[in-house]
C-alpha cells in the first residue's frame, strides 16, 4: 500500500502544480493593463476603469485606481524572471464615490511579488508571496 502512495503522490503534486499559472517574465508586463479584479473581487463597471501601466525600460509604473492616479517604481530580479516588486505608490488624494475598491488596489500593489499566466492569453495575474492572485490584469487594447 505504501508503495502505491509513493507512486501516486508525485503524480498528484505535478497535476496540482500544472493547475497554477505558469511563471511569466515580468518584463512582458510592459504597457497598459486594465485591472479586472482585486483579491478575487471583480471590478464593477465604473466610469474610470482602474489600470496600471508599466515602463520596464525605466522601471516605473503608473496608473489609476479609478479616481486617483498613482506613480511608483518596480524592482526586477536578476535571477528570477517572474519576480517583480512594486514600491509604495505616491497618489493624488481626490475624494470620489467608489473609494473602497481604489483603497484595495493601492493596498495590494506592495504585496505583489511575481507575475503568472492565466487561462486567457490577454490576461496575467500578479501574485503575492503565498502565490495568491492579488491583481488580475487584462491587456488594454
């Protein structure tokens, strides 16, 4: 019985790992991305769609939480291509009706540690240290 478990366990672990998104080179984030969910919570249709735009040549990032704009920098790893860290952002401080979602976006930006692919070719997931998706992004057209 133990022998069967030793044979099955590696197969199960491989299958579980394959269900997760594959790591993506963080440099491919270059460009504008719409933020479509935060910690699994979908962005409801809003007047100003939250977005994030990466400029990997200067290692800068800016965007909008739906009301206020933000600016920050990114740090990439020399050894792990999917690794990315976003520094705490400087943001404008206008008061708007939908501040709750914007606050969540600004909070999770500093939790990002890596980028992974999703099932859809025009989407990527920004994940935290535990591998949980904190931001789901769709390439802006």
